[in-house]
C-alpha cells in the first residue's frame, strides 16, 4: 500500500475535516483510496481518490475530459427525467484551482469523485434479479447517451475493443515470449489461434456502417454497477476510464462474459466455471427493456456472438499479459493471469456450445419487452 501524505488531499475541494483513508484493492489498474471527512454537523462524508495509471492510460488529460463531458451530460438528462443527478453518475471533485485532476511533484495524476453512499457493487451475481438490474443499468446508460455525439470524445486507448488488433497484440506476445512461458501454454495459444476468423464480426460492421458507432462504457463488468442496498435498484455505472466511441455490442458482451460465469474470474478449479444460461436470459431481458427500440436489427442479431467475442478477447489479453511477464493486469500470485485466461477459455467453450439457445433467448426478449 502506498502511504499517502495528507497534504495531497488539500489539493481537492473536499468538504469537512479529514479523518482517515483506506486503500481499495479490488481494481486491476488504478490506485484507489476511500477518504473520510467529518462535516460541521458531525456526520461523515466519503470521497474516492485515485492515482491514474498513466502507463495504461497514456492520455490522462483527454481521459478526464471524456469523463467530465459524459457525466455532465448524464446529470443533465437525469435532472430532466426527475432523477437525482448526484446518484445517476460519478461526480468529479475539482481541484482547488478548478481542474479535473492534480499532478504531484512526481508527475503522478490524481483525481477525486464523490462517494455514492448506500450502494454495493457485486463481484459475482448474488441473485438473478441483480443481474437483470445490471442489464437495466447498461440500457439506461446507453439510452441516456444515445444522442450524444461520439465524435466529441477521444479514443483514449486506441483499438481498445478492436478484437483483430487485440489478436495481433496477442500474436506478438506469443512471438516475443518475453517471460519465457510460451512452451507451457501451447494448448491455450492454439485455442485462440483456431478462432481468428471470428474476431472481426463487429469491427467489419462498424467499418461498413451496418452498425453505428456509439458512446460506450467499454468496461461493464458487474462490479462496475452500483446497486442500492435497501431497494436493490440500480443506481449507476462507475469506472468510466474507457468511456469513448465504440459499439454497444462491446458493452453487452463484456457484461455477459463477466456476470454469467458461475465462478470467480480467476478460479483455478475449472470444474466450477460454467456459463449460466438463465443469467444470460436475465441480463438480456433487463438490457433490452431499455435498449430494444434504440438498437439496429444488426446489433440485436449479434448480441449472442458479442458475448463470445468479448470472452475470447479478454482471454487472449490475459494470456498475452502472462506471456509478456504480467505488465498490464495486477497479479496477486504466480500464474494469476494464466488462471484468468483459462477461465475465459472454459467460458467461451460453453458459450459456443449454447449459441443457439442464446439466440432463442435474445429473439424472445426482443418480442416480449
């Protein structure tokens, strides 16, 4: 844990008197801390402070500008719809000079958000209705941004969900074998190589215009959805570092990849890893209850395939990082990224075996919602 100097906190417009901070270790990328401040009436107010990982996010200025534009727009839509703007999205806490971020003497970029109280984010689906609500959350997010001009946002990570590009990165990792691990993962490498003709199913349609470029979240796994503890209703999506132009299919597919897995993303016992078709139904019904009328027929038709694609893409990224020496995703044990890759392989196989059932469920959801 990095020890923080309280002087750092004074660069932000936090209200009250500082009391304590604690580190949140659940994320893979940024350094995240929860700060507690005591208010004049004795109550406690919490904030989130993050050190942006500029090794991963090499355009921190543009990244924060994207988040600022999108969250302001969502708050304006929420206000028009009679919702609480402060609970409908993240709210950036400005620096004392009015900026979106603070750069310290070491050149590190820091940002702060309001802490949305009374919420929980699940690492795994606790009950089916939670996953239905997560689908609703994504649908609401995409619907709110349906008219937002995606060209106003910067692509902060080039080719982030460009699966053919990710596959080329993977091939390079295999070829270079920086960590000397290639010979131990030959079967896993072959798995991804055998499916290379599948990887352009979305990119080629974005290129020919048969599906539109939209504002997308691009990291819609379940633990980025806040759920109200008392009502079980969705509150908002968080972790908007990858908000940028993309395809709605990326968001849907990544949600399915993460949430329908019956085990943890890094489960070592692959017998525990299953694709839960009932949870696919729950999420699809929730999502399409908001987005059915907004999606084009070509997007609706590709929803099942997008789940497989995002699972394959994530798996090859985990395996590629394992081959590169674990330089991107944080690891907590030797072979951690390999364990993650293997769960994605198992999950993708089960999705492939259930693709016709997924199509039937999607078609039924389109007719019923």
